[in-house]
């Protein structure tokens, strides 16, 4: 039995309330409402019972707080995460941005230790600003200036509420490498083509201190946007982030995520082996291999069982050959 205390009402409509609890046990929760009055003042005599899901994730706003009241000043609109089922979430995020030296957003997250592979489908997000952001994030700490790695999707090309133009409709792969430092694109990033909602899948993979950011239009065939080395502690926070990029108390940005969970792995296989080639003395020879399976792929060409320096792509060209 849990005693639930009314915390506050959403200021936008004044018809919806959110009940916050310290913790819940199990996969489902049931709430009963008694003694409420409708808009005409009639008292509800029959309890109204609803059931819902308990999320395996925690959720909180991350941003700037007033040092006297500890109320958030950015995001000034309190965010929340609605649990639709065990893999689907609808996140309301306020805040000025996930960018620069400090962040302001709603974060639904879990802690992970060691290697991981997480994917999600972002089916929709409101165009509050042209550059509103939502996506998968790795975060070192739950503070606004924390180091982080972030796959950011921007809204579809609809007119933004804040009059900044059409939704940018693209990917960013951002990171903050120093706590309180600036934010930049991952090195060697290929952001790819425009997003076609709802077919917007993101994926973050960690193997030691190697991190990979991937995108997909179907959750099966993946395109690597970037692979880089980042030194992070074994335990990090991983989850879904949403920021309106408009710190307005009257409007937040809803982002709908589906299918959050472990990445689905296809076994690695060689589709086409390197083929023998004949060349004249003094010419070079080029060898190519084609592979399939879940990326990212790592290549290393060998000669007589020993690794060839810098031969780490799908194609290898020899030095001029001599008899």
C-alpha cells in the first residue's frame, strides 16, 4: 500500500495533476481517485481506478536552480516522463538547450556499468523551437555542467512555436569533454540525411572507452555516424533527453520514444572475401572485404600473421610490390 501525495498541477491547463512518489515496487501501479469534483462542482462518489506501468528508469529535470529556493530557473517549466509501457515513454522537456557550457532538460535514465548497447525509436517531437532536441544520452553526472555524449534529433520541418523557422529535421552527435566546458560535434562525424519521422532510430554503443553513435530508419539496418574514444568511468547514466530550447514557463516540448532497450545484434559475417590480384612489379595491389551484421565494424589487415600498421579500413592498398 502506498500513500500518494499531490505535489502540483500543470499550469498550462489546470486540469491535470501529477502525483510524485518516492519509490514503487513491481511492474504495475494502481491509483484510485476519490472525492473529486467536476467542473460543475459535482462530487465524485464512485472511486475512479486506473492502472499503469512502473518504469525501470528514473526521471528528473537537470538544469540551473535558485540557490535559496532550489527551484529550477532553467528549465523553469517542470518536465515529466510519462510511462506508456515498459519500453515506450512520452517526455515533456523544458529548458533553454543541451549545448554550450551547461544544459537544461528532462532526463529519463538508468545507470549502466561497463559495456552497453542501447537503442530507441524517436517517433515524434514538438517543434517548439527549430533546434529543440531529443535523443539518447550518456552522462557522467546528474548536474547541468556534466560531461556527456548525446545523439540529438531536431523537430520535423514544421513551423516552430517560437518563430525560429521550420524544424531543422537533422541529427547532431554532440559531446562535452570537460565538465563546464563547451559542447562540440564528435570528431569525424557523418550526420547523414534528413530524418523521416516516425522512422527515426538512434543507438549508442560502448565498448571500453570506445563509443559509437548510429542511426537507422527501421531499427535493423544501421548507419554509423561516428566512432570515437572517450574516457569515462565504468558507471555512467544512460537514457533519453528532451529540451524545448525555449525556457518559457508556458510551453514545453513533448518527445515520444518507443522501443527503448538493448540494441538488437545481427551476427557479423564476411559477404565478399578479398580476391587475389595480379600486378606488375612496382605497382600496388588493392584488396577489399565486404561484411554484414550490426556495425560498427573494425578492420585490421595482416601480413604473415602480423598486423599491418594503419591498415584498418575495408580496403587495403599495398606499397609498390617488388619480386
